[in-house]
């Protein structure tokens, strides 16, 4: 097994603190199957959570795009900072694979967009609706119930 394949197919399902040990064991031992089978199921559960966001790359690209739009069009520094903080919370939750945290972050983001709707739409027509469409996209693709 090549190291790239090992990383892709095995180690991404093992806790970060155990990866080096598993790598050395698999690459140099015939006892890898019983050893890997002895790991707690929480490692597999963590892996499935981290892949819950089906379009993680697209979500991250959209976050970057909306961050740029907010920074370019929104003049109010408080509104700009608040929305950027909320986008950062979404991005962190996506990267951590924490669906519960992600869904809460999206809800907080949606509430702030609604709170600042007039300011956003004055800065750029339909910006609030575009941000809310993004939030819906994240909910639909990352395991959040509506």
C-alpha cells in the first residue's frame, strides 16, 4: 500500500493522535487488520461527521466570495465585522466537521443578515437575499434541517 493511498483510505478514519502509530504499524506489520479493528468506533464516527458537508470546497469558496463582497460593498464597519465573524464561525464548523455547530452558526448568520437587510441591500442590491441563499445551500448540503 502506498503512503498516499494509506492516507486517503485508512488514516483519514483514524484519530489524529493515532495516525503515526497506525502508519508505522501498517507499513511494517502483518497485524494491521486486528490492530485497526481494535480502535474505538468514535474514530469512524468522527470521520463520517467530517464528510457530512457534501460540497465542503464549494462552501469554502462561497464564504470567500461573500467575505469579499461584504468587505467591498458594506461601508458600516460594525456590520462588516459582525458578518465576517459569522462567516468565520461557519467556515470553522465546516472545517471541523461539526454539524451541530455548523447549523447553529448558520442560524446566527441568517439572523444577522435579516437584522442588517436594509444596510446590505442599500450597499448592493439583493446582497441580503444572496447571503440567505448561501445559508440555505449550506443547510441543504451539510446536514442541517431547515
